[in-house]
């Protein structure tokens, strides 16, 4: 069984910074892409940032230049550094990971964290 445990969500003033972490644990063979989605009240879940196992990154246009994403493959952990936060960044942030298991190394399985609340006050 795989678990993704997120941490780092908080209440912060506009212009502030937060760092989210997400650690995957369980019988993991390898992890392909990892990253973060977010969902604000009344809105659809949207991709914030992703990073491949090789370090290739992608970002939503709304966070480019403010957010960075990184990962520690040895720890199966992904990080989201969020700077210059804006009230419109307020949302529940969900970590995801594309995981391979040793008994089916050609198959990818998508897992999600439970979500962590980020609230940015104006």
C-alpha cells in the first residue's frame, strides 16, 4: 500500500512564502512524475507544477516565476516552494505521484495525497 503524506500548508499574508512537502511511502519500485494540483472553492482542480524523475519541470502560467518544484528521489519526496503568494493562490493543494511496483514495472499507478490547505490573506 502506498501513502502520500503532505505537509506545509498554512495561513500566510500576501507576498509571503510557504514550502509544501509530500513524501511517498510503501512498496514502491520507482516513481515517474510527481507534482501538485490545487482546488479552490467552486473551481476545478488544476495542475500547479510537476517534475519528472529526470528533473524536467512544468508550471501553470499563473505561478511561473513565483513557484519552484524539486524532488529528492532517494526520499521519494517532492517539494513546492511558493514565493510572493497571492490571495488567488488560496486552495487545497494535492500532491500526486505516478508509481511503479516491482510486480508490474511497466504499469504506472496514480496516487494522491489527502490535501493541505493554503490560505493567503490580503
